[in-house]
């Protein structure tokens, strides 16, 4: 007995739908990751803030090299949960937590979380939520950096600053996003997966296969 093409197509459609459907565990883990990364943001507000100011003092726009840690939520969320909206949600939750704890940027932190999370989300979408390699993670970090850059053109507003400043700032955001968000985020997910904490996720199963 042969399976009809229509039946195969239906099975493929169901499998895709199931892969993209959010489970309760996905929602819970997204919230936990968001809170944990929000606390990381809070700690980085001092370290990163000093680094940003120091680098910007050397060359305006160079401060972007310190921003990467604030972009890491979307990368980690996308790598762990691997569902549409995960990168955006985790980065947004982290930004909300950071804003609620208190920082010098206040409610604008939430706008940043939206822009940065969306930037990372679009990269995972570009790969149809099928590839979660180190290069994709680094591209997601770059995407988050571009999202931050676009928002700050109007929110800061950097649009009134020189072209040279904006190009330097974009370049340093991209580098920082690739390294501090993409590379570091990928390594953190691998380390977390190695502990067995992600056993209900593809990231955890991949880690077991690599052992």
C-alpha cells in the first residue's frame, strides 16, 4: 500500500505546525531565561556603561563595542526555544526586568528590548528556524545590534549626529553583537545544555549527541 502525495503533504504540514507550536515548558523557560538575563543586564549596566563611556571618549561611536551583552537575550532565546517569537520574547522580558529593577534609561529600555529582540528574531526567521549553528548565532547578534542602531537613530537621536559617528557606531555594534551576544550566547547555551538542563529541547539533545 502506497501513501498518497496528499497524505505525505498533510503529515509534513502537521510536523511543521507541531515544531512551531509553543508548549507550556517553552513559555516557562522563556520567562526564566528572560528574568535571568534581565539580572545579567542589570549587572552589566555598570560595567558596560563605564566601558561604553570610556570607548566613546576615545572615538565617538566606539562605545558600541560594549553593547553586546545587552543584545544576548534574543540570541539565547532563539537558540534554546527555537520557535517563532522566542528571540523577541526573551529579549523583551529581560529588558522589562532591567527597567523594573531600575537603570538610567528607564522605560526606553523596553523599546530597546523590542528593537534588539526583533533584530535577532529576523535572522532566525531568515533561516526558517531550522539552523542554530554558531554562524547563525553570531548573525543573530549582529541583527540585534542593527535593531539597536536603527532605534537609536530616532530615540537618542543619533540621526542628528555625523555620518562618521553613525557608521562607526554601527560597525562596533555589529562586532560586539557577533562576539558578546552571538559567540558568548552560543557558548552559554552549549554549557547549559551540557548540564542536562535543556533535556526537553533540541539544544539539549544535540549536546548529548556531541558527547
